[in-house]
């Protein structure tokens, strides 16, 4: 991303350019998809909230798996309850929301949102690999 987006301002060191961009994109997306498709602001909010929830669940699961793996390799701070039992409980707790959002197959348009996440992840992986390859070539 362009360094301008990461510029921090003020006492709180807020990335105002990035926040302005996200706000502008949200308004533009609502104008295009919401108003032109006759989707209410509430449904628009629900749709994007649902799409945003999938990555959060995925990250939560991956962080729990990562904690187990990391603390098994770095045993100096290892505690069974903190570094195995708690992440496993967290994983088990996440099974229900993940499963219930995928089965039974939700009504349209919610049934396509998992595929939106998959496409977003694939695009992200390609961008990551392209940037990594570009830095390696320099």
C-alpha cells in the first residue's frame, strides 16, 4: 500500500488517510450497490457485517492454533491450561458459529458471502506473493 495511507496524525497517531479512504469507499459502495440495487441501509450494514465476520472467525481459529504451536516450540513460558486447554476451548467454541453460518445453507444473498471471503483471501495471497516476489527481485 502507499505510505500516505499509513501516515499517522495527532496525539493518538491515527491513520486518518486510511480511515478517510475506508469511509469514502463505504459511501461509494452503498451508492452503487445499496441505492442502485434498492438495498436498505440496514441490509447493507448486515451484508457487510456478515462478510466481515467470516475473516474474524477465521483469524480467531488461526490464532488459537498458532498459540498452541508457538508455545509448544517455546516451552520457557509454557503452561498447559493457558497454552493448550484455553486455545482448544476457544476452537471448540468457534465450531458453532462457523458451522451455523454455513449449514443449513443460508438464504440468498448470505449463501454467497463465504465465497466472497474465499475470493478476498485468494486476492490477498496473490498480492502478498507479488509484493514478496517484487522485494526479492530487488
